[in-house]
C-alpha cells in the first residue's frame, strides 16, 4: 500500500470510528421488541393488578377519581357523565348516560367490572387503570350521579 | 532612483564602509551573520505582555469553569482551588508568549516577503554564505560607484530599473 | 581526538562549513547508507500505522492492560519518549542561555530529536484513551455539553503541557532554522528546491532589522523554553505523584523525572551524533570536545538518577508504610525484579565508565553506554508503572501484566517513526545550525 | 541571475496567510455552530412513521389527556408507548375502514407491535426518568415542545447535555403547579406561585442536581 493510500485509509477509519459514539448501545430499552413481546404466563396477574376490596370513601379518593376520570373516561362519557364526549361527537357509538335508573341502581362493583373487562363497544381499561384507581373512578361516578340527581334531603340541607 | 548592490569580503570592511554610504540614500545590509546592533527590539515586550495576558486568561478560564461555568465537587476540594490552576495558567501563558513572539517577528519584519527587488542581484545569493552585502537606493549613481570603489567593495551590481 | 579539542577543528572556515553542511541537505541523490537505513524504520512506521488502525477498530483491549495494571506500554512509552524529547531542549535552550559554544553544532540534532520524540510521546496518551477520536474533549472549547475539562487533574495539566511543549518546540526549531533555510534557498541547485526552501525561509535575507529582532527573540524564546521543559517533565511526574498509588505518591517524583529526562536525552543525542559525525563527515565540527562534554553530562545525570533511586529506597523504609515496603520488596526480588536491576545496571552502574577520559572519547563504548541508558530508562518507566500497579494496597487486587504483540508493534513502531524522522531531517535540512556555527568560526573581534 | 520569486509571490504569500487564518477561524466557527444547528440535533425533523399519527388532532382537537396513552408517565421511568389496544379503544368504532389505519388493525390482528420510530431519543448513556420530572413539577412541554400543535411529531428541543444542565442548574423557572403539568396551554398568571415558591414546594434545587451520577449511572 502506498503511503498516501495508507493515510487515506487511516483517515477514513479514524472518521468512521467516530460514528461509534455509544449513543446507541446493545441493551434493551423499555420498548425494544424483546421487552414488549413478553406476554405474562397463563393464570397470572401482573403485579398490583389483583382485585381489591373497595377502599373507604374519602375526599382524597374522590379527587383522585375525578382526576383519573377526566383522563380516561371523559373522551366518551364527557365530564358530566352523560355519554356525549368529544369522541362520541366524532362518531363513536354513544355510551349510556350514568344518569339513567339502571346505572343509578347498579352496584358500585358494576363500574369496576366494566373498567376491568370492557362493556359493549368499550374496551377493557385494565391495562391503563390500576385497581385502586378503578375504585376511585367508580366512587367519582357515584358522586357524578349524585350531582345530577340529588336526594331532596341533601338539597334542603345545603340550603 | 537606482538601486546598487555591493558586496564586501568581511564584516569589518562592511562596517567600516557603512558610515560613508549612508548619506547617499536608503542603505540596507544583507549579512550571513548578525551585525553588532545596539538598537532594541519590541519583541521581548510583546512576548512578556502576551505571556502575562495568556496566563491571566488561562487562570481566569479555570476560575470561571470551576466557580461559575460548572461548579462541581471533585474530591472535596474548594471551588477556588487556585494552586491547581497554576500549571495550566503557566502553560497557556508560555504558549501565547511563544506564538506571539513568532507572529510578532513576522509582523515587525513584514514577513513573509518572498520577493524583494534586491533579489534580482546575483550578489545576493552569497549574502547567506560569506558575502557581506549592502544595497543603496540613491539618485547619485556615479558618486556611489566611486565611493564603493574607494571603500574596497568586492563587487558592485546595478539593479535593472 | 582529545577532550581539549576546540569546538571546531583548526582550519575550519565559514564558506567551507556552509558548503559542506548545506551540501548534505541539497544532495541530488541520497547517500547509499541512507537508502538502506530507511528501510527498517519505514517498515516499522507502517507497523505503527497498522497497529493504530487495528487499535481504532478493536479498542484498547488488544493491549495487555487490565486490572490492576491499567497503565501499560502506552504510558511507559509516553514517559520514555517525552523524557528523551526533553533532553534535546535542555541542550538547545539551557546551554544557549549559558553561552556554551559547543552546543551550536549539535543543537539542530537535539531539537529535531525533541520534535520527533515529542511526536512519538504525544501519540500514546491519545491512543490510551478508550475512545481516542474524542481526544479533543481534553480541550476547553465551548461544547454543547456545557462541560469543562477537569482542571484540577495533573492528567489535564499534562495535556496542556504537551500541547504547549510541542507547539513551542516546533516554533523554536523553525525559528532557529530560518537563516539556514535562507542559505539553502540561495544555494539550491534546482528550481524546485529553490521554491520549497524559499517559501519555508519566508523571505529571510539577513537584513539588519531581521537579524536584530531575530537575535533578541531567539534569546527570549530560549529563556522561555528552559523553564517550560522543566514544567513539562515535572507535570509528567505529577501524573504519577497525584495518584494515591503505592510507590507513586511522592514529592520526589517531579525532580526525579527531570533527572531521568536529562539522562535519556543526553544519551539519545550522543547516540545520534556519533554515527552522524562519521557518516556525514562532520568530525571537523563535532569534535572530541563535544563527546567529552556530553559524556560528562551523561555521567552527571546518571549520578542524579542514582541519587533518586537511593532516595526511593530510603523513603520507603524510613517511611515504614506496610504497602510501600511490600511493593518495594516486590520491586527488588519479585516477578519483575530483573527489570529493576537492569534499570540500576544501565542507568547508574554502566555510565560510571565515563569517569575515564579515554572511554568518553571512545565512540563505540559511548554509543553502547548510550544505548544501555536508553534501554535502562525504558526499564525504569516499566518498573514505575507496572510494579507499583501490580501490588496495590489490597492483596486481593494483586495481578500481573504482560505486553501483547500489539504493544510491542506500537512501541517498535514509534522507534521506527523516530529514526525515520531523524533520517528525513538529515536528508532535507542542515543537521548543523550553520548561522550559529559562523559565530564560532569567525568570532566577532574588534 | 534572476530572483527566485516574482513580485506576485508576495501577494500570493499574503493571500495564503489570510486564507489560512480564515480557514482556522472558519473551522472554529463551524465547530462551534455545527453541533448547535437544528440539522444536527434533528430538531423539527419529521420522522417517517408507520401511521401518520397527529398529536394536534388527538390533543388539541379531541382534548385527550397525555396520560390516556402515555399511561406510565407518572409511575415509571419511561412515559409508556401506547399498545395498539389503546388505539383500537376508539378506532374499533371510528374510521374503521381508513387505509391510513391499516397498520394498526394489522398489528392488533397479528399481535405484533407497531414499529413506531423514536422522535425524542436520548443517548443510551443517559438515564432519564419521567416520573421524577413529573413529580417535581416539570411540564411535558419543557422537553417535548408544543405537541398539541404538531400534525406530525417532531423533536422540539436540542436535548443536548447543555439543554439538560440549563434546567438542572436553575430548575425554578421551569416548574409548574401540579395541575398545570399536562396543560398544553398553560401560561404563568399573577396567581401562580413564584418560581422560588414552587421550588420550595417541590423541594427542588441544590448542587446535587448537577452531579454526574444524576444522569449517567
């Protein structure tokens, strides 16, 4: 190899080696295919996903429920819970309003189960909403129902 | 205006001839060795100032880096750990001094000057070996020739105008 | 040939000297011996390029370094070369300041040695970085990381020291070359050489103003170079002394390293001038006086180094720290003891021959002693780096170091590169500083 | 014998020197500027995606909260890339025949993830945790820009180390009240607590934020 050729090769290799700058390393990121393709074994529940007993009703629980409701539920159910959210206005089949008798009389567990398993056109939210948050949202739905249909005694008291 | 180039066989003769030649016009010497010269040079001052400025800037840079730019605890040392800043300040000072000296040398001598009219004289080729040359830019050509002959110049060459 | 020779033999004169020295550089064809001598260095330099390429491709794992000895050949050779380089500046700058006339005929060699020694040295720390292509991170430039180099570390001081030293050496060397380049320009036989040397001479014509500024500047730069070279090698010593490693953490290191620089630098200059004065017919200008002076200097610096070795042992046992003593015993009697004793033999005992004037003037023996010293200095660096690291404070971390073929290729490659560079200097520029020799040959007398 | 050089050589030498100086200065400016350009940092680059997802439509148009899709942003280091299942929550009913969404339907049918390409990517030697930034009051917009205005996602900030350090050295001006973290239109109002008050409320600040090991672990 001529000296000039060697110099060229040297320069090219030196410059090329600069490309290997460790910004990309052979390790699995949170969403590399190896990580996302892991499916949980049968009959197992992800950590923290086990069914819970309903927690005691507190103001903090309701506030948490309101926050999560506005994230995960309002696109369809709307902030009022009347089933006329933005996505429904764009063509998604309207869910029933929370303020119908069937749902007012349904046990709280019903809302929890719908979030866990889905219902009708509604997909399961088990992967997005953790069990404690499901209870919080369920509690908030109860509060929504109450807000649209207050018992006469409560109205009087507040006066 | 004409330019003459004359060469002398020794330093002594050239030095002896110079006072007589100076009244003729612009006189410049070209010698293989430095002539005795009592005039001073500005370069030591340039080197000193550049060195001091470089050292102060180098020190300032380190102080800035460690106290303002990115103060970070290294082995519990204080942010203003000035003794550790001295070596680099010294090195930067020396670097600027040397570079300033070299650049200053080029500037004060208007170098690089690859071509100069005196190069046309073939006598000049010896000026870097053993000839002690002098160039005289003068109106009084004849007097210069006579004077050079009197002063025992080895060769005299007249530059084409 | 006697120690009382003048620095240029009687009968020398300026025109002859100029013709002879510039004639070497301006030869149309290289000497036969030159062509033969370049073959091996050129091959070794190719080996160096090859091993560097492979290093870039494969990483520093191809070397023998590992825990606990993470500083292997790269650092050994770096310190070895920079010491050799420093020796040249001592001769060209320090002895310029002392107005030692003998220095005028060998300072060009010494400075060229400095240049190529420093170039060889500078390669190593960069290769030693895990990712050499990021070496510029050592430089404080306005980067997008908002980061600064670690200014409190001797290793960074070293970067600045080497940067300054290499730049200043090039400047000093080139400035010293200007009048000689002008001579070559005016004496060049071919148009090509006239143009090349003419451009390099920048238009230096020896006018009164040029000479006036030139002499002043040369003196000032010499006065700067002398402390600079001391700072450079002290900082190299601090690279070691700054670490809390057994055997390194000593205030003696900076002067100890400077002693070593004297020793190896003088030895290398001797090794270069002895064959050169014969091959280039320079006996007239490099005389018995030079050999005698250099021999004395070599002997003196060897005594300095010997003193450092004794102090090293004394401090260890007087200090009484267990880890230090363990490491030192290992140095004397352990796995690498042979290298330590070679150090003592080559650096301290062998140069004692130079007490005798007859030996100082025997070129063959002096050359052999010089080679011994150069090898001995390498052994000293090996002992410092490897022996200290292979016996750290924790016995669980003990380990050995062995160089690989790539270590050796790189090391021999830099030796080849160095010799190649010196041969190029011999071929292309005056090996003797002609304008400074004129001062000796025609002293300025009233 | 004539001179070696012609008078033009002097001009050539001067031009050469000026050229060399210009080259050095130009090189230095280039070195300073080049890494800061949007081109090098890939700022405002549109990345070709399997599906041309519009944050503008989903966030600004429909008012969907960031956390509807990026579910783990409050609880984990990574913000969480939504699985196809999340897309199909709506698109099982809406735009069911759109050709644009074919890869989404395929993905669900074949149980293979959609190969989204990273837009906001940090080097692998940087440790970044969304959870702590959210918990300490840093809004999404600070690093991701105005996602609600992007019909196609693009990188909005340089994300150089200098960018990170700029905030880590003085985080207070970039902090928001908890309720404003996901607010895409949030502006500081007179009622907003001062930066210093927010920093105190979140217990943020101090030299440790610029320790090497905060980001390189």
